[in-house]
C-alpha cells in the first residue's frame, strides 16, 4: 500500500479536483493525506457566521467534513493567507502564499512528506489549472518539496481541456443552458483551462465515487463555487467528473486510461 499526499491551494479544492482519486485510493487501502497551502481567508463569507466565528474557522470545519466523507487520513494546513485572484490587492499581502519564499514553503511541505514517508505527491500543472496565483504557487512548491524530501513519484493534477470542449460543444448542440461556461476561453492568467489531452498521462476512472465527490462539495456549503458545481445536472456532472487527470513528468507521451496507483 502507498502513502499519497495531495496538495491543494484552498479548502474546497480537494472536493472539486481530486476527491474521486482520494476516495478511490482510500477504498483500496492506501493512506491518503491532504495538505492545504492557504487558510482560505478570502473565500466567501457566509451570512450565518456565529458571533466570534471567522471565515477561516468555518472553512476549516467544512474541510474537516469534506475529508471525513472522502476518508482522508490526515489534513494539514501550511497556513499561508489566501492570495486572491490575479490583480487583487490580496496578492501583495505580506502573508499571502503567492509572496511566500518558494524554498521556505517547499520545506514546510517537505516536512510532511518526510513525516509520512510519502510514496507519491500530487500537485498542480504549470499554471495551476486555471491560473489562480495560489494554484500556480502550489505547482512550484510541490515540485520543489518532492525534490527536497526525495519523494519517489511526483504528479500534477490537471483537467482535460479537449474533453471539456467536446462536452461543451455537445451541450450547446443539444440546446442545454451552459450559461457563461466556455472551457476554451482564457482563464485567470490568460491561458485556457487545464491541459491538452496530448499533455496528460493519466485519465483515472473515478465514476464509482461521484457521490463522494458531490458530498464533499456539499460540505463546503459556504463557498459559491463549490455549490455552483452541484447545480450541474447529474448526467452532465457524471460526464464531466467521472475521470480525474494527471501529468507525470518523465513518463512517455500519451494519455493512459488507467489508475496511477496500479503502475
């Protein structure tokens, strides 16, 4: 059995991006650890905050509920401040993750990798999937932490841009209301969403864990992005989330329909 550490930028990112893979790994007896880089303090502030309760406290509680559903064995926060989207004033906050020294942040993460004797660490692709500054920083920090800790395998979570474009085109052709959603449009950093199919290495079937993923998203009740995903019709949700995709630097080119923990 392997120990797999998933690194995410904010509380709720695990639910939207890797909950299926995490739940599948847990179901097969692997040890699954989540490391969250920021405290999510610039997420949505819910109307029902109790007196004295902070957004950070609410988001930690929601992350705990989400990961209880997934079965995650350990959740750790690196405790940087949320940097906000590109161009926001929060980018310049002295405690923001995007301003953190990459080597120092990587050492914090490497300490977890060493403590867990991790076999696999999973970060993000080069532009963090959609260009959010904290996601881009996760890429750099995770890659360096894997080097510092000597973790045997390093993967990058991404999204299959080609598959999303095909799904979008099919939905439009079928007359479905897709709102403003268009995966071919530039994202936060001006780059398109995710990665080309030709850049990916693993397409992992997590269709048996779609309800876990939906329950994990529900746990992040204060966050509009997470709740928005739950408004996707179930049929479209199944099409869009039945597979989670990864890049594994150093592997031969070509996307494999398989499970990276079987390799």
